[in-house]
């Protein structure tokens, strides 16, 4: 790991620790640099603000992993990975889920859903096409179903196991994307 990656990871860990004590909206750059023992200049050499830092955390720790393994055959594994990751980092993500606005967890999850659904649809189309409106509908449907389910689970302090949540989710949506493509692709 390079020095830059070590520093970025330390800054990310500082933000995660701070979310155990404060709401994300109340955390300042000064809080972050004090928590990890660096200067403001060092922070700004790596991140523009705390929102970019939160974005970096999500993309580094889970976003890329899920997208790199997304196929029709194994999309379910990405759901397991995400739910276990959120469970392992519950305080941080519960705090971010409650935050609305720039770089909110809901926006990250929308971006993840958008990217993942586009990968899956492209795989299923096999040379056919769907309208932009149909693509938007698919993304909105899965995002709203997923974020609604995930929000309730997180807000209920993740009482149910990640595996149980994913099994329920998959029980409802399994083959639904394939069925939609079969009906609406040209």
C-alpha cells in the first residue's frame, strides 16, 4: 500500500470513528484531522471535503467490488457483499443513511443500482434494445425497492441477518429483470 493510500485510509477511519459520536452533518474537517492527527493541508491534499471522503469510502470499500463481479449468474453475491459490508460498518452507514443531500448514502446506492442494472440489462439484451424510458423505469424500480428495504433494515438496527434480507429480496426479484427484458426488448 502506498503512503497516499495509507493516509487516505487513516482519514477514512477517522471519519468512521467520528460518526460513532456525531452526526455526519455536524462533523467538520477540523474534527477529522484532529481525530487522525494530520494537518488540514494533508487532508486537502487527498480530499476536497468530507463529502468526497464519504464518496471515496463507499467506492473504495464496496462499490468497485460489487460492479466487478456483477453478472446475471452472480448478481445475488453482490447483494450479500453489500449487506454484510453495511452490517460490519453499521454505525457509519446508519449515520450516512440519515443524511440527506450532497453525497448521501441514498445517492451512492442509486449510482450503484444504476451501474449494476445497466450491466445486467446489457448482458440480457443480447443484441436487442430497450427504450430509455424502460431503462429508467427498471433502474427506478430496483432502486426504490432496494433502498426502501435497506433503509428499514438499517433503521431497525439490522436486527435481521444480512443473509435473510438478501434471501427475501432475491425471492421477490429473482428473474424479474429477465421477464421485463423478455416482454419489452425489441
